[in-house]
């Protein structure tokens, strides 16, 4: 937990933050609207004796009093276990049915299948990952949840190219990059055991490359959502700052009905683009969730 001390200057109530990081997360499920609706799913859970506490900010997220997998609505693809803040980036991207969307770091598929549901399982959703084992989980989740508009590709997202069956750029892209995962400490208490600044700085290079490629493949006026589950500005605002300098894009405001802090513009002597304040930082003590970072960009050229 000492690793987190470096973020004390950024956090409003650091003692509450530390205390929240030491508590386990409540189990949460997302209702899969490809197969059902929130009210039907709630009735099904309650018929199984499971207590349901809907999340106020999202009608399709339920906090449960038990682990999500051992019930028939889950097996039938009505539900998917998904940490509450993990539902933020797809909600912010909010693609339309019929859109062409790229999920750049898709496996194991929680956000991919959420995007498919938002698209009413229409249009094209290209789901990319570079890890064969995780792609198996992605395919399994897409099949269980009935997401049929998903096309899976295995490749390094930094080198992603439009395929022969893709005649035009994407309307939108989701870039939920691999990261140092500091924000998952409530779910994975051992996350910080092997933390190093060298790893943070190294993975930031990959994050910059993936986000740049996403901006390059989305049409002018389209949107890219960038997200991580880390608190490190090196992986968050510094990545945005780099891409804003290198690509034709700008950060835009977006509504998020969760308590949050704005992105930071300075950390340990590094200065970031002033528009980084438009990003959102979600700390565990704000909403009794994991930690998360989310930003929305508009492609301008």
C-alpha cells in the first residue's frame, strides 16, 4: 500500500482513500440487454433469493449480496459479472446501433459485450486483443451473451489496420488499455506487490501507441474513449498529453453521474495539457468502487 502514498497530493481525503482500498468490493452484475431488461433480470434474481441493490447512476447495474455466477439468469446470458466502474467507458462512448466501432484492447470481453448491447447487437464491433488465452475468454463471453455483431482479431493494437471487409474508418473506438492496475487493489490485494516505476513508464509507451492508432482509425468527428484502472498520471494524463500533441484530436467534456475528481495538469514536476482537466478520476472512496480513469476525445482531422 506504500506505493499509493505517491498520490496523496492528488486526493481530497487520503485517509478515506486508503481505508476504501483495504475493503473488499461488493459483487456487481451488468444486465445484458441483448437478452433481457433490468426489471426482468431483477425479478429473476429475487426469485432465487438474491438481494438486488440497483446502482443509482446506471439502471443496468446491480450490486448483489452473493457472487454473481451461481444462478440461472447468469447461465442464460442475462447477466455478466462486471465491476461497477468497468461499465464507465462503454457508457461514455455510447455508440449508436449500426455504428462501426473498434474495441482496441477487448479481452476478456466485459466492455465489448456492453458495447454490443448499446449497439442493439447491430453494426460492426471489431474486438482486438494480442493474448490468445484472453481471446478465448472474449469469444466465450460474446457467445454466452449473444453478441453476434462482434468480429474478433488477434493483433498488436498499435499496428491495427482496417481489414479488407472494412471500407471506411470507424465511427468510434474504445481504448481500455492494459495498465499497472493500481485501481483494482480492492479486488486483487496483491496488485502492488511487484509494482515499479519502470513498469509504469514502460507500459505508458504501449498505451500511447494504442491510443494514437485509435485516433488515426476513427473518422473526423468521431470519438475515442481512453480509460485505465490506475491512478498513475504517467499512464493517464501524460498519455493524453502525448497524443494531443501528435494527432488531430481534442479532449471533450462528458457527463458522468458518479462522484469524481478532474484530471490533473501537473505531477512530480511534469506539466500536462490544461484540457486534461476534462478527464475524470474515480477514487475508491468516492462511490465505494474500484479506482478508474476515463477521458473522451474527438477526432478533428
